[in-house]
């Protein structure tokens, strides 16, 4: 773990921490023991980035910098201590997940750009980085992933934010400013979905009332 942390590196650490918190809260709702909680927090925090790195044949990010693991352990411990004294509502899990989605989606897009990819591949890899950890978390907890829930705006928010990030860069904004704008767009859309019930139209087949 380097003593010098760049703003982009700090963004990665923050994304890992926030997703770890969402993993702890989700595991707590299933009444897992502390080890189970740590496993879920870790999978949630590094699952998306690990899948991305394996696909583009890049060294897996947390193997080369164990600081990510220490961030997960610290976030897990602090969250476990916090929930011993205060009950955390479901909405807090969704908010933590939204922040993690924003941080990781833009971070994944930036890494894909650095690896030489562009356009739609950056969008796909960035979205995968943001959503895969949550998908793994929900699957391990026997939940329908947020990505697939009826009409829930999740991956769409990541895609939109990454497109904002790319468009702003193409119009002359620096990468950091574009990244912040992309994250803000993702958070805004997810918060609209969480707090105001904004949803995607759902395809419904075979559920019309039968008439005799």
C-alpha cells in the first residue's frame, strides 16, 4: 500500500469501502455470523473489479495493492460496531449501494480507457465493474439481484453516468471533472429511483386477465 494516494486512487478506496458497507448491511439482514458478513462484504467490494481485470487480462487490482483488503476489513468492522447500537433501515443499504455503484462504474470506465479501450467497451466494462459485486452479493444471499428486479433502475443509471463521463471528456472537460459529473448523474438517478419510485417500464407477457 503506497503512502502517496492520488485522488483517483482515493476514489477506488472509497468505492471499495462503500460497497463493503452495503455488503455488511445486506448480510446483516440475513443474520449471518461475522465471518459470513466479512465474506459478503469482500465479494461485494471487489467482485466487479476482479471480473473486469480478468476479462481484460490486467493484474487483479487487489492482489497488487492489499490496501483494498484493509479498507474492506476496516469498513466491515466499523459498520458492525455501528449496527450494534443503531438499527439500519433497508433504505440505508440502497443508498450505500448507489454510492458504490457510482464510484465503481466511473472507476471501471477510467481503467478501461487506460487499457486502451473506447466507446461501448468502456461503457460495458465500467457498468460491469459497478454492478457485478452487487449481483454476486445478492446471489450468495439468495436474493434477486438489484440489476434484475422488476423495473428497478440500476445498470441503466451506471450506463447513463458513464456516457456522461465520456461525452464531457470529448467536449474538452478534464477526466477528473468528467468523472465527478458522471458519478453525480449515477447517484441522482439511483436516488430518484430509491426516494421517488422512478422505474423503468417493465415488459409483461402472459399476465393479462383471461376472459371466458
